[in-house]
């Protein structure tokens, strides 16, 4: 049986990678974590040439990832993918809802928090109005689709990972160990 897939999306600096890495460090039985960018991100020119542009490349790469995760076959009950992708792209992927279950979780924060995080990690060039628009778009999709949102502005990474862990456990029907 294919695993359930939890796609963690959000704008750069929202905290999605830190949250997924913190979840991974917990070594939950039956849960495997992956990072979208680990396959490499081509230049805009290559995206244009090979796929017709960045949005089409993103959709293609998202579908490739989801097909790969649905075919894990290693006992994983939940595959968690850190991906800056549109929720609608996930739900439109071949097999979504029919072959494998998907849940998209938005990791979001206030624009000024995101900008400060990007500056701290040396990526101030990503703290732009365009990134703010992308974050607003993702929030709108999450609201419209009633997706879970982890608002990280006032959370520690561990607290954000706690919220993600609850979602992942529910998706994989994984019990919380007795204390």
C-alpha cells in the first residue's frame, strides 16, 4: 500500500525546511522526510527550454516527486515532502486521492519575520514583494482549500514540528507512544 504523502509548502523563510528537518530528527517510525530541492533546481533558461517555464517545471517536478513517493515500498506509512509548490498542483497530480492520499500543509509567517529570517541566512535577495505575493497566494489557496496552516511567527522550530507531527501521525494513523 502506498504511503500517505504530506507536502509541506510555504514561501522562502517561512520555516518549512527547519520544521521538516526537526520532524526528521525525531525518527518517527514509518515516517520518511524528503526535500524537493535535493533533485536540483535548473536555471530559468533550462526550465523554459525543457518545460515551457518555471511554473510548468515546478508542476512537472512536483508530479515526479509524488510518483516517486507513492512508490516507496519500504514500509513508509507517511512520506513528508518539503516543497515550495502550489497545493493545487499536488491535488492535480496523477494518482492523488485514488492511488495515494495527500495532505498539503502550509508553513507561513508574517512578512517581516520571513524577511528577517532570509536576511539572517544570507538570502536577503529573496525578501521581495514577489516573495510576499507568493506567500499571500499560498495563504489564499490554503484558506480556500481549508488546509492546515502552521503559523511560525511566534513559534520555536520544535513547536512548529510538534504541530506537523500531529498532522503526520493522523495521516499515517500512527499512535503517539505512551509516556
